[in-house]
C-alpha cells in the first residue's frame, strides 16, 4: 500500500516504516514542521519516499495517517481536494496523553466522520474523550537495538527533550533529588545549561545532545536508567532502555506499570523509594545486570517490532477495506 504520513515523531516512525508498504513523506523546500521529509538521524528504509505537495496532488494514496489536527485540512489541500476519511481511508494516530481538563479532555478529532482514532496506550484511550469516534490501541513497537548494556559507568542515564521548557511534565524539578543519589547524564535536545538552571554541580548533572546512532551505546554504559516523567503517553526512551538491558527506575504514572513488570525495575511515586533504588543499582552491578535482563525480556515480549507491525497490518487492512 501507499501510506501518506508526516514526519512528526522520529522514533515511532522508525518502527512504523519497517512495515511492507511504501511510505509517502511530504517534503517542502524549507524542510519545516510540515515538510521535514526523510529522517537524517534515524535509519529509514528506501520504502520511505519524499514527495512535494505538488507531487502529492497527482499521487494515488491508499491510506493517510494523521498525527496533528491541522493535517486533516493540509492533506485535503495537498491531495487535490481528497478529504481523508471521506475520499481516502485514514486514521488519526494520537501519540499523547490528554493535556488539560483531564479527565474531560475532548479529542480534537472526536466525531470526525470516517476517522478512527488510534492510541498508543490503553491509558490514553481511557482518558481521552473521543466521543462517537471509533477507537483502537496499537501499543508501541521498538526496533531492537540489541542487548548493549555494560553498566560500566557508575552514573544514571536520563533521556528527555527540552527539559527546561517542559518542566514539571517531564519531572525536571525532580532531577536534583536524583542527582543526590547518582550522578546523572541527561540525554536529549536542548539540555545544555540544565545543571546551572537547576543549581546542581555540573558533574552531578551532565548534558548530552547525541545523534540517534550514538545514543543507545551511550545510554547502555550507564548503570541504571531513570525515567522521571510525570505525565507522558509512554516514553519510548523507557522502552529503549529496557531493550538495551538496563534496569529502570520510573515514576508509577500513566502506562508505566504496564510496561515495567515486577522484577524488571522499580516503580513508585515515592521519591525516597526511587532514589534508594538508584543507589542500590549503583552499588550492586550484578543485581543491576540481572534486573536489566528481566527488563529486556519483558520489553521484547510486549513491545517487540513483529507484534507492532502485525497489529498495524490488521488495522490497516480493516480501515482500507
């Protein structure tokens, strides 16, 4: 099939485009948010094809995967008047947990004719008010980076983009507490200056902005992965850390309890429990490796790529029919 989708979420799209289809990704001269084209820092197959808005007008499309509200009108314009859900099969993929007025948050696509809403977690489907729209859940899938964990550095890894802007949502305010338990390496976009802004010594909270192909090996050298995010759909970095074979310490919020079974890490909403767990993993490398192995087994079973692609195959077949 020929599937149109915008390059919005690089990690999720990397898994999705492993499927047996041709993926049409819009590209514009400025490569702005509506026309990023192919990824630069992720490894995408040749089946991902860049097309300009002008080329899309003359292109047959079997399915549109929308991910932002304005893409509905944008798709109709760029497809020469073909409206997703009416003239071409479509789904709306919701990556995020609802933000604001929870639990009465009305989804922006609720009630849009012919447009099923697909969530990435069961928590999200439960908390979004999608009105009469059909809904489905396709849980995340991860391109397996392999069991790269060494844990040779007695430090904790954290992955978060724009922690200063996103603040309490990403648990940025909790990082000083975790930095008391272990020196942190915070990976992600716009993390520079984080230690200074938090009032933490640089050695206890180092910032790193690495390309994707370097990130996993860097994470895997740290003894433990810390996931301080309060409100998220389900952080792909948490699932990637588990695939790497890292023991994880995370807030017990949203879908985390489904992702991290007993023995694969430590979940709690008590900071003293979480910081003590971090100290424990730093002090006992053998225990950290054992828990990390359990984390990898759990992640492969629930968030492996074959299951993800099979779920999407069934959903695409149903929607396209």
